């Protein structure tokens, strides 16, 4: 099969790789019809995080089940499925409590499993991982575009909102105007927030945030952004969602939140070790910090229900669509902020 492979910073190639096969009775093979480039992929693309040369990439697959192991009961060949970015068994202590990303039997889409930006993947623990799309929606392209973000960014934005304690009537600031931040705006609106302040640096993205439900936007940076957020909320919002994954964004959240408030963070906190984190500030103001890597499998069914009934649509975050041969261009567009998120079709429109 063909799959996208990381070979060096700035170098994503499409190469022939062994097609995954059933190796355990709990496995399933999925032909990937839709996948995406993630903002987190840019860390290794830019050389900011380590990754082995020659490793397959991608972790947001959606497709058609081709084959299942003897013990798989939740899906059959021919079923349309989407798959969270982390493989989980669904049965261990942590999966049972909704913390699928801490699964004792967890796995990733890379390595011998094929990589999510390729033509096929193997899902180990298929029953605990794959989410079946109802047959009546299985071939509706518009619906599939709206469901694909549930593999990662929509579930991640939702986790930020849940971790921040957003509820009916809340005032919340969403730090970040990337795909996760924009989905965080959708999530905050879905949970009933009354005021949603989107914070970012790109006018087109802040306009989309307003379409998604943001009531105000802040485009300032650093201390000026903090001052503006606090001005709009008369001293800071009770809920802040950190959706970037950088020390500067985390410290903006800490500086902006109201005393006694809660920060929900879902961005990988790159740079915190070097720049530090204002723990004393949180301590002195009784600020709660909650969140982490999003267990999107825990949220998949409830979010899918809303997508299918037409009350949730994150599809506009996909501003470019490419085939597998153009995946390197997809990375470039996201790296240079020409695209919010790139949808990839490994088999074309077939």
C-alpha cells in the first residue's frame, strides 16, 4: 500500500509500505477513505519534536472495514467507521472510567499498524476503538466531512470545554484559533456558554470563530491580550480553554482567568520546561488546572449524535482537501498558515 512517511523535518514522502494484516483475533483492517493533517503533526514536521526517519504518520482515520479478526463483534466488513487518534481496548480500568488515552493496552496508528495517512490501517482492539457510522449516513460526503473531526480535534476541543467546567450560562475564553480552538468554540456553545471570547491572531479564523458561536474576539498578543480579556469580562472569565500547546498560551490562560476559575488545557505544553509555568500565580489565586490529552473515544457517540441530527458541524475547519500524492503540500499549507486543517483522501474520491 501507499502511505505518508516522515523522513526528515520538512520532508513528508509517499512510499510503498507493507499493507497491515490481521495478527490477532481482536484486530480489524480498515481501508482509509478520509484522514487529515493535524496541528500536532507540525511539531515533528518542523523538527520541534523527535520522530524516527521512515516512520508512517497520521492518526485521524475514517474508512471502510475490510476484514475483522474472529473475536471482533462490534463491526463487520463493509461498515463505515471513524477511529479516535488513540487505540484503546475499552475494557481496562481507565477505559471504563472514560480515560481511553491511558488505556493499559493502548496502541497508536503508526509503526506496523500503517499510519493514519495511508491507504490502510490495522486497528488493534477494534471493539474498543472503532466507532461505527450508521448505514444511512455511511456514504453521505457532507456528513462524513462533519464526522471526521471527531477522530481528534472536535473531541479535543470538547475535552477542553469539559475540563474548564463550561456549562449553561458560562463566560469562557478560548485561547487559540487553530482547528482545536475553533472546535473548542463549538463545544463551548454546545454546552450552553453565554459568552465565548475567541483569542487568536488570524482575522479569517476569528471570523470563523464568530460563525461557530464566539460572541467576542481578541486579536492582541501577550499582555495586551490578557488586558483585553480581563477588560471584556470585568476581571477575567471563570473558564479558560487553552487550545494551543505552548508555554506562552498557557501563561496567557493563567494570567487571564478569574480568581477561583478553571483552566482546561488540551494543547501539548511545548516550551513549558524552558519558559516555566506560573504555578505560584495559580496557587495564589486558587486557580484550577485540568485537562490533558483528550480521551476522544469517550465523547465520540454523543458528538456523533449531534452531527447526525444537524446541531453540530465542525466541517468548515477543513479549508483544503488533497489526495495522498499531495499530502506534503497539505503539511506545507498548514505550516505556513494557508490552511486551518487539511483533509486527505488516500484513495481519491473513490
